């Protein structure tokens, strides 16, 4: 079955393009453009639409009807967390299939351990655009439990509140938990996305490009 990688570009198109990447920078420009379009179509345009739809009930007159209110903080952060997972998956793509052949225990692992998704998520949160907001293990792990896991698994946060503007930093302690500035968090994710695109455009960054090819090819196989 032919699936779209982005609008108007199918998995078959990718299979035709990938063979040219080892020798053609024009092909790389196209591949990076396809990835950029995919990410914008699936994540960024949706987040921007939610930001635009925010009715900001805290700024509305109390007499205004509530029927059409849109309070998108949870939805925005759910998409941001998916973005973090996706971008980190491309930066440090690892195979998820187990080793072939007979069990090697006790000389070696019988089954390949599952990827450390929490560790990879935290690693992304410590990239430069987040300005050390998650440098402390306590805060980073609390974010994973309270925002990423809480929203995606239970549709609620745990000891975190999500605000549009305050605090003046990405994260700020609040009583027995934390307040998150969702606007600043999203801006940091956008900066890291642009940083990744810039790194991919560097023809000397062979390991990153190889991981990109592997990840895109995996997406095509699973589509």
C-alpha cells in the first residue's frame, strides 16, 4: 500500500529518492524539505491552529457566553510531547527489533531491552533551546511523569499547571509542583526543529544523515 509521507509525496517517492542521497546534495535538499513538510503538516500547523483558536477565557468578560470556548493547553502540550518524541527519534534513531538467532543468556541478553524512551525524552529537554529549564533530574523526571505521561495516558497533569504566559521562565516551582509556560516551551521545540534541519543540511554531518535515512525508511516500511 502506498502511503503519503507528506502531502503529495508517497513512500514510493521516498524509495526512489533515497538511492540518490549518497551522491546528490540536490536530493538531500528534497529529502529535508519532505521531512519539514511532514512535520509541519502533522504537528506545527495543528499547534498554530490551536493557539489561534484559544478563546482566552481568563481575559473574557464574565458575561460572555462559554459555549464556544477553546482551552487548548492540554492539546498543545500533547502535540509538543509527540514532537519531542519524533525529533529525538530522528536525532538518535535506534532499531527497535530484537536480535536474531539463539538466546545468548547468560553470556549476553536474551531479549534486547526496550529503548529508554524516558531517558531520550529528557535528553531532548536538555538541548540548548530549553535554557537549562530541565537541567535538574527532579524537574525533568517530574515533567515526564506529570505532563508527558499524565496527558498522553490519563488526559490530566500530575502536579503541573499549564499556563499561556506566566511564568517568565519555561518552568517555575509552584506550591508542591510546577507551572509550565506552554508558549515558551513550544518556542523552544520550534527552535530545536530548526536546529535539526540546519544540522541535516550540513553535508559533513554523516552520522546524523544516516540516522535520518534509517528513520525515514522505517516510517515507509510501517506505513
